[in-house]
C-alpha cells in the first residue's frame, strides 16, 4: 500500500520528491566525472546523503504554514540549522556502519554544507556560535516528533533502502544538544588535522560537495513538478558534439595569406595542433603556448582544445567543457566574436548550450538547440536561464580570470555553484602573464590540483610567460619559441630606451617635433589618466593653430590629415569602443594618446609607440601594438622616463618602487633592443618578480578558513578592489531612456507577486548591462562634496550626469574632468 505524502519542500513540490531528486542529482554530478580520487564512490554516497538531508527541517509545522498563507514565525520556520544537524548525524552513522571512520571529517563537512546551503560560507566556528543556544532547534524537533515523524520515517526508509540502512529518528530528535556538542568537539579535531595536513585536497573536496548540493537544489527547485525536474536533468546531461575541424574550415573560408607573417602564423598553428598525437593524457595535462603577439594564439589554442576534447572523449568516454579565460572584458568581446564566427561554420544559430559568454555584465539569456536540429531552439525563462548561465551549462564558456579563480577560491554561494562543472574541463588561460604576481604561488598550486585530481587539461598562453611554473612542468605546444621570437619576419620593431629623466613639458616639446616628422600612426601610452588628458589637450592646442578640428560624436578630433584620439578608462565605454573601431579602420593617420588599457589583447597596429617607463612585461605588451602585422618598414618603440615637478617617477605611482628598480636593474646600460632580443630580458624580469611572490591565502584555503581574519577566503580578490571609486552615468545616446525604464521596472517589481519579481529583476539586470556603456568609475575618495551631482539611491547610488552638470564633470574628448579638483586620483583602470 503506497503512502500518501503531504509535506512540501516548495509550494508545488512534495518534500519527498525534492529530497530524492536533489540527492540523486548531487550524486550524479560526481558519479559522471573522471576524478583521480580513491574514495570517489564514498563521495558519491555522501553527496546523495547530503542531498536527502538538506531540507529535513522543512518538515516542521512552522515551515509548512508558509504554504497556507498563514502568519508564521520566521526564526522557527528556518530549516537550515536543524537540517544540518540531521545531515551530520545521518552521515556520521553511515560512515560508522560502512567502517569509514578515517573519513569522519565528511560528517562535519556535511553539517556546514547544509547549514550554509542558502547563504555564503562562513567558518565552522562562526556557524556553530550561531546555534549555541539550541532551544529553537529543540522546539523544532518536538514539533516534528508530534506532527511529522511518521512521514519522515517513510521518506527516509524509502530513500535509504538502496544502502540497506535504517535510521532511528527518535534517536536524533531526542539528542539535539548532544549532537551540537559533538559537532563542536569535531571542529576542534578537524582544525588540528588541517593545520598538520596543509593540503588543498580537503578544501576542494568540501567545495565540490557544496557545489553539487547547491546546484542540484536550485535546479530542482526551479521546476514546478517532478516531470519538469526530470526533463531538466535530461537536458543538462545531454551534451553536444562539436566537430574538431571547425577552425580549419573557418580559416579556409575567411583567412587569406597576404603577408609573410601569415606563413609564420600557419607554421605555429600547425605545430600546436600536431602535438596532439604525442600527448599522453594521463601524464600531460599542463600545456604552454609561448608566441610573440599577433601570431594567432586565439585560433590555434581553440583548435587544439577542440581536438583535445575529441581525443579525451575517444580515450576516456567523457566530454570535457572548454573554458576560455581572459583577464579583461574588452578582449572577451573581441575573442568571443572570433569563436562565434568559427562555430557559425556548422551552426546557423549558436545557442547557449554550445557557446556561453559569462561575466558579471552578461545578458540573462539562455537558449538550447532542439534535439537533432541546428536551426530550431528554445529560450528558457529568465530564472532558469540565470541558473544555467551561472552554472556554466555549455560546451564552450568564455569568461574572465576573476570568474574562474574567484569561483575556485570563494565563499560565495552563486560563484561556488559552478565548481563541479569545472572538473574534467579544458581550461585556456589567455594572457597568462596578467595573473597578479602576489598570487603566483597560490594559483600554481590550484592549477596543479585541478590537473592532478580533477583531470583538467590547462593551456597557458602568452607572449611573456611568467615564472609560475618551471619549464619542465609544462608540455610546450611550441618547441623552441626562440625560432619565432628571433625570426626576422617577427623582428617587427626596435626598442629605444632613453635614460634621461624628462619633465612633462620637455617630453611634449620633443614629441610634437617628432610627430610632425613621422607620417605613420602613433600610439603614446602614459601611466596616469591625468597625463593622457594633458598630452591630448597640448597636442590639440598645438595642431589647432593651423586648423580647427571637427569633433565627432564619439569625441575624436578630426583634422584634415589625421585623427587625434584619447583613450582612458574615464571615457565612457560606448565611445571607447567606437574609438577603437576607428583606430582599426584603414585610411587617415591616427595619433592615439592612451593609458595602459590598450596593452593586452586590444587589436591596434601602429608604426610608432611612445611608452612611459614601466615593468618589462608591460613594455613588451605595449610594444606588441607596434607593427603588429609585420609591415616592411620596422616599427619604433621609445621608452621615456617621465617625472613630475618634484622629480618623482609617474611609473612608481602605478607599479611601485620595487618594479621600477627591477626594470632599471635588468635594463642597465641597455639603450636599444630589437624585438627578437627582448625575450631574454623578460625571463630575467620574471625571475626577479618571482622572488617577490608570496603564498598568500594558501594557509586559509588548506585550513578551510572561510571567514576569520584578514586572509580568510572571503577576503580573496584576484584584482584588488578599488576603494574610493564612484560610479557616474554620463548621459549620452539612450542612457536616460534606460535609466527611466529601470526605475519604472523597480516600481512595478515592488507591487507584483513573488513569482513575477524574478523576470522583472532579470530585465533590470539586462538594462543595467546596457547602462554600463555609459558608466565610468573614477577615484574621488574624500572629494565627494566637490561633485555637483548626488548619488541616486534608486539607481545603485550611481551619480547620473546630465546637462548642464555634464559640461562641468565630463569632457567628450578626454572623459572625466580631473580638473574639478587637483587632488582627484588619476590612476588608470
């Protein structure tokens, strides 16, 4: 005789069904992966047990009254803490029965995972302190004994039948305080063990189980019934095949060999993809591609990844995702266009389950091709779309370093949910040199763990390979990179180093004379925003003596024979992108004054570069914009040492004295370098930088210190947060219309029923992304009272700048007006 279940986990879902689905799905996430973990089967079972325990506390009448629209006690209806004690108790019993006491830490992991499954992670001690007084838990236990114990016994006898394992629920409900005390004791034991263990394995085991639970829970809860849940499960495990020769088809259709450098690009491409036959997938998991700028690393690495994916599928019968990571959003847009074009060779519509662009500004939209169709597709509702995007449910994901590493080292619920989908993936780390040097040792250990234990295959590529790994630790996809760096066809520029310190005035005087002598495109890269704006103004003033320029809609000064263009991070992104597009056009000469934002990955090609003093890797990245496509006439790169009126280097404001000294030591007595000679000096630079690297956050990760102290995991940021910055929306184009629409939707959201709020929130987020085209974030710390526009509390405290204030605060050509006050910070973004 079947039991009539009545307890609910959600308004339209039975508790029994939800617990079973979450348990099975959590287990399947781990079961389907190829992991180098001896106790993988045990982890699968523990994941299942966590899944069937996580909502145990919802059986109280305090929680069930929520579905009857009755008033309820918020504190007593909370289910996480009681569920967490049950998870600890259940898994502890299971480990004892299966003689797995050496894995007893898993019961403590299960407790914290369930306790925090609706919030961001906190440390063990922080959470146990929150449940120091267990009188509410005792009330909840008494309520279950009185009203729900029979149904719970039926649920758990059913769900545990596969383990031939029965439980005494009274034994749990009558011993709440003892169980809480037992957890406290085990926390002390675990802390001692972790201090001695000093290994990443425990941390990654924890976040893996946490990721499996919260992803399974959210996906199942997004469905209105059991049928929908099973359909969704089928969709996310229905992986897509991608032909591994798509890049070759793309090249044949779109790329023509027009210059000698194209032959070298083809040579490098063929060398990279041909390495596949020599790879032992068990041994070789860390790869390097070291090539000069402009050598087609994007296409070559993507092609290699597609072919590697097919090789893994054939040899190990699983399909790895490809996760393509870049340091900056600006180059994500650029590279995603290339990948989209490659994928469009075989697909009329590139759906999100094939290719997903994911970063904090991504539109909330997820599409999936229908079975066996390259043309028909379905678009998911916004709430589910966001879950699938943030979970990285796609064959190819292009994202940022921040998204990847701040998911792997994190306490954030939303970030950690995708972690299980990172296992078994192929990860491309493009512009690898952009990893901050203070995290080199930490990132090294994490990458090694992903390769050794989670069977990730990781491709690190750059023109300036940092000393994060020793050469013999990486499988080079380019043998002897010197043959490219030293090739005359790639000896595209000469670097001239001026040892004299120059004031701003002297530099400008010399620069204007030299520019008038040279007819090619010129790029001037300065270390501060203020410097870039000042040089632009002086140039415009000088050239305007002969003719008055036309100022275009995007803020470019157009003279008869050339464009004068300023690029810095306080120019709104909408105009910045338009200016880069103008620079990429052939035709009229361009004189570009910029900050460092053009250094990595931005596809600009000029004849001459002037660069204020900087670390060698930054100099090389800047030089990579010079004669990028190998014109017959060699390019020129001039390094100058700018000082202010007090004799202080502008470079030290950005990079600090340590990097200035390292660069001066390495370039001592060097006045001129050919591009082909530079690699030797880059290596010397990274040897010195490696000495400055620390093992920051490593101890906290090993000890699972989520929230205690300055180096707790919750404090980890790959890129330091910019305290003192303020957001300004500069109203050009349709910015004001977007703002009005956002405010209108926020007002509607306050009034609608809960189910409709999410769709409205998703629409607001998509509009926020569009608004980002008009937002700049200068440093105005301590000077906020000088700004004639107040933060808008209805718009995330953004200061909305319209006329007439716009003319005071913002200059169409140079961006934010730092001259409002001389003490405004003028750093670059």
